[in-house]
C-alpha cells in the first residue's frame, strides 16, 4: 500500500518512564503517525466516511498516551499501534515514531525515540 495519512510532531504531555520523577512530573513526548490505507475511494467521493479522519487518529493516540502509563517507549508505541489498528478497520498498517526529547540522560542530544511498523498481516510486522 502506498497511500498514507500522515500526522507529524504530535505533542503529548504524559507520565511515561522508568524513573519515579517521570511518573510524578510528566514530560513531553512527540509522535509521528503514518497510517497506511487505500485512499482511492475517498479521493473519488470526497467523503470523510471513506477515509480515517486525522482528528480521530490523533484522539485515539492521545488517549492511549495520556490514559495509561508505560515504563518503556517501546510499550507505549506498541499500545498506540494496537489501539489504532483495533479502532480503525480501514487501516492496513501503521508506522509510528515516538520521541522523548527530555529523557533524563546525562548527555546532550535532540531526542531518543523508537520507531515501529505494525500491520494486520502478521508477516508484515
């Protein structure tokens, strides 16, 4: 599938991380979503019912990240992918990059991140 809906640099304040302070204080996370689905019908009909609304993708992702707590970025990203795939039957696969710009690491860096790709087909990741 080459059709994609893109959400870039979605900013979410959440309480994920291994350290107690991360659970207490919370911090900013940045999420990119690439939703893969067939957009031909929506392109012909100009009807939002034939696609997935950007707002709905964002709503589900934000709810997953703010209503649950994860120690690992890997677990948070996996939960977002699972929730998106289960919520939107039209979605063939989803790729996510979840970044943590303020990770409490004694180093100078832009961000740490995980990137995953999940599909309805088990052999596609």
